[in-house]
């Protein structure tokens, strides 16, 4: 493992440098009988001198309450939990100090017994090993777009602007901790809610931008449908009688279907426009992302979808009235009219399900 990892290089013994000894630690894994023999090379870190052989040694570890909070959040929201183990994690830390160790027993290079090993990576037993490993894994996460929690240095978060999960973590944590903990203040005199809000400002801004862009696009679509269906109500298929002014197909059952579909489309499209305008003019406070905004967005998507379906029904009904006797032509037109509905469903279904599962389902059902 050490050779593959390029842990050290063989060099001449330096003058004025302390050489740290190493030893082998042997361990067996019994399972009724001995299942595995394991040997680990450990540096004699107790001989290191602070300020010479090492500087910083602190490395944070995950607290049990953080793990409990994440498990509770995953349970409430139906997330999958994956666990992985980094093999020989402490052998992957990169050393900043100049450290030399003796050649390990049994692996002394023949003819080079006087030489020593200069470490590039850390070994078990060195004082700075935990710190070096944490620095490397921290840099790995940061380079891949993760954000480190200010209050929990072992908690990393990577969010997507298309997801509305903004402040649910705090809500779940509030349910499982003692109420007194909510009022506790840190050294800066800030409560957990204040710290959480400060550390998630960028996420709230990203959520606000996404909500406004989405609502703006859907508002335009709803407005177009409202305009079309409003005009269709006064320019009925077939025209009107010159004497009475009544629609020519007034007593036709298909005309009744047309009027009903037109009215439904007009009502639902107007409703969706008003809902999306409500989203555009929202306060975008943290609590709005929990209930108000998801509920408005869900209602807006449903009403917009119903308006599109009703508009296609009205279109097919008008064709059926004007093209009586041309059965094939009517069927072809109806088939084409169904395409927008078929396209709309899969394109927006994922968004609908994500919003429902991550907010409404977790808030109102569980």
C-alpha cells in the first residue's frame, strides 16, 4: 500500500534532522478461527517535537448529533443513505513538514542500510496525520462544489438550484433536539436559527432566482392560453345566425363540449397566471420555501396543465363541428392536438414529483 501510494522516498541521512523510528503492529481478526492477519506500519510519533516536527494537529470529527440529524432528515424525506470507507485513509494525507523515518524492519534496502525514508504522505502514529487527512478530504469536497457547514466542519452540502429544499434541514433538527437548544447562543451571541440563516443565504438566493424564472415562464404560457380562449369564446366555430345572432351549432352536443372546454381552459389558465404572479411577488422568506411557494407552484402547474388539456379539447370539438363527414381528417387533427399534452406531461412531471416529495409530502403527509 505504501509503495503504490508513493508514501516515501529513500534519501541519504540528513544532518541536523531527527529521524523518527517506526514499528510494525500486528493484529488478527478472529471469527471462530483466525480469519485475517493484518500488519500496520506505525511511526513512533511520541518522539516528535512541536514546532519542529509538526505545527497543527487538530482535526474535527463528526458528532453523533450531526449524524442523527442527517439520518432523521433522510428518513423524513425518503432519501437513500450510502456509506463508504476509504481504505487506509490516514496514508493519503499530504505532509507539509519535512519528516524522516527509519527504514521499516524487514524492508531495509540491501546496501543502503544507512539511508532513511523521507515521507511524502502521512503514516499512522504521526501527530499531524489526522490533520493532513482532513485537509486533503476537505479540499476534495470543496473542489467538487460542496459547501462546508460553518457550525459543523465535517458536514458538507452540495445543493442544486432546481431543488426547493432550502431550510428543511433546520426544521428536522428542531424536531429532534431539546427546545432549550434552540435558544442557546454561541460565542458570537447568535442562536442556531440565525447561524443557519447566515450560512444559507446563497442557497436562498439561488432558490429565489429559480422560482422567479420558472414562474415568469409559466406566466407567459398561461397568458397566451387565456388570450386565445377568450377570443375563441366570441368567435365560435361556424359563426352566428344573421337574424338572431345565436351560434349556428348552438343545439349541437359538440358545441356544448366546446363551450364547456373553453370555459374550463379560460378559468384554469387565468387561475394559473394569478398564482404565478403571486410567486413573482412573494417575500421569499425562509418559511415561504417550506409551504407557501411549493403549494403555489404545485397549484400553478396543475391548473396550467388542465388549461392546456381543455384547450386541446375545445380545439378538437371545433374541428369536429366544422369538418363533419371528414372522419379521417378529424382523427388526424385530434392526434396532432394531443402532442402538446403528451410533451407537457413528461417534461413537467419530474418537477412536480420533486416538489411534492421534498416539501408537500414531508410536511403534510408524514
